[in-house]
């Protein structure tokens, strides 16, 4: 009988319920060989702890470790705000987010997770910058009984419960179609040159945006010449230097698509070179520094990734898993919002602190 419970695991292995309970919850007083047998049987039976019952039994909220980068602050702060908001609104089970910050995507995340793994969180939320080296750590956490949820970007081979991101492919394709409609003769001639600036190609979100952008250019502007992708590795100084090189190069681009939140250094480089409004710019996300560029037309449009909603939705998925043992969708891809001068006020409101992060509809 496939009895995926502590009692069922104990009966299958002819062990006491107390021994199985200690193994599944990472407590001391059990040898490693027995612990391994119990964890293997739990995986075989697809055992899932009853987190809601545990919360009531322990008379405490469930602690969720949230591991997100400091950079880019405005984007990931909005995700943190969404997580905090959804946790505070939960009536099904108490959720206590515990926030940790590492320098930037792909830098310091594995070390921070390792430093806090003994805290035995009831769940973890992570943003995998470079999924391949991070996946063994995530698999290890999951095997120890800590469900993992991804936000902003994904590590699909890690065994995570669910991932909440913007639809990165569509975001890139939208940027390509918009460029194709604006660049004069782009679909029919070889005169237009386009550059793409990204964070790091190993980040799934960035790679998917580039894939969507390239497919879109091939479809709608086959005559456009694409320069090699410029990686800024989420470093503002590097983004500025790369933008300057592009603008000073023999093949100065007619258009630049910036597919990360680090567009401010690129905007500054264009302004300093007297090219603001002359080089077609499509950026990613929305923050106060960008508003004047959108208002002046120096930035034609920005693809808003809706970080506040991403934070809310990942907690909603996590709560559903903790209470029902399932998620609504393993992969939730939010539609990006296209922000232009004509609809800018709908997103920022009269004053930035009072703005709705995700625009007029909120979802």
C-alpha cells in the first residue's frame, strides 16, 4: 500500500514513528544509515509533510528563507515587497519570510544558502542567477525536506516545486517587433545595426529574452544586422563601459535593446555621447531615473517585468503547496507590460512612492 505518511514509512521500514519523524525533520538522535533509508523511502512514496498541521502543532508561523540579490535594488526590493505583502495577507497558514541578500545574481547565492541551511526553513524562495552550479545545492535542500520555489528566473533541473517569472521569451520578441516597426527599412535592407545588452547569458531569464529577440528580428526585420551580445554581468560600471564602446565603435548601433534592469548606465552613456533620442532604445523595467527618458522619447519603451506581482504569486504558490500538496502551475510566466510615454502615468502615478508597481490592473 502506497501510504505516504510518517506512519506508512515507519510500517514499511519496521521502524518507530519517532525515528521516522526525527529523520524527516532533520533532528538529532538517529544514525546516518537509518536516516538515508528513511529519506529514500519517503521519496519513493512521495511523502510530503503536512506543513499547515506542523504550524498549528508548533504554534508558530512557517519560516521561509528568501534569498535574493541586492542588485538591482529597485527590482528585487519590489519582489521582496510582494513576498511580504502576500505573507501578511495569508489566512490559511502563518508565513514568516526571513530575508537574506547576496551581492548580485550569480554571485554569493550558493555560499549564502550553505551558510543558512542548518536553520531548516519550512521552505525557501531563490532567484538562481547561474542555475547549473546552484542546482546541486537546491536538490540537496529538497532531499532534506525543504521545498524550493524560484522567482524572477529559474533552475528547471533542480527539482524546485514551482517558478514564477515574467515570460522572458515574449519580452524579447516584443522588443524585436517594436524595433522592426520603428527602424526605417529595417525589414528590407541591411543598413540597420542593432545591439543587445544583457546581464549574464547563463541566467535563464536573460537567455530566453535574447532567444525571443533573435527570433523576432529574423521574423520581422530579417535585414537587420545583429552585433554580438554584450554581457555586463549585472555590473553597472561594466554596462557603462560596454555602452561607450558600442557608441564609439565603427559600427555604432542604430538601436539598443537592454534586457536587464541595468539600463541607467546605458542611458547615461547615450546622453554623454549626444545620442539620446538618436539611438533607438528599448529597455527593461521601470524606475524613477528612467522616467525623464521615457517622457522625452529618448527611451521608446520599456518591458516591465512586474516584480511586485512576481513576489505575491510565488508566495501564493508556496502557500498552496504547503496546505494542499500541489501548486497551481509549476511554471507561472507573467505577461510583460509595455510602458511607453503614452501610458507612463498609469504606471508611476503622480508621485513615485505612491505608485502601483504593476500598473493599472495590478495583475
